[in-house]
């Protein structure tokens, strides 16, 4: 019975780094997506602002 628990704990310890790596990868991808979305948004906003300022002149 003790061997069963030891094997279970070993499996848990081996699974934790994989989950940690997966969480980091998801976090990095979401940050990259947010940054690209913000960059696209600011670019579109600048173009709109430029057109608006051109229209005033």
C-alpha cells in the first residue's frame, strides 16, 4: 500500500512542472495577444485621428 502512495506522489511531482510550463505558455500567449490587439487598436486610432485632423484643415 505504501508503494502505491509513493508512486502516486512521484506521478504528481512529475506532473506539476508540466502544468507549470503549460500555464506559463498560456500566460505568455495571452500577453502577446493582448499586446498585438492593443498595438492594432492604437494604430487604427492614430489613423482615425489623422483623418480627423486632415478634415479640419
